C-alpha cells in the first residue's frame, strides 16, 4: 500500500516538528508499505501549488493522512481539494 503523510504549510519548522508523522511511520505493521512524507512547512509548499500537486499525483497514494491544527485549517482544506 502507498501511504502519503502530509504536514501542511502554516507551521514554523523552526519550532514545530512533525513528530506525529514519525510515530505513525514507526508503528506501521506492514513494513512493505511505501510511505512518503510531504512536509509542506519545511519545503514551503502550499496546497494549491503545482509542485504539491505533482508530488501527490506522481506518488499515487492509496491512503492520505494530513495533520490539522486550527492555525492551518484553511490550508488543510485546500490540500483536501487538491
């Protein structure tokens, strides 16, 4: 299975790390799953950018997980539309 885990834009990568994504990856039961982490905060990607769309569509995930906090709710909505 291909799993995409997305850390949305809106977090300051100097202060907030995507530790929950690391915890999820380390607890996968099936080690044959392909996991791709897209850290939009670190890579300065917006949910409606061409680069973000390219990364998602090139990987073709079966499952997508997105972290959401109230500070980046609008950005997460844009990612979901994509």
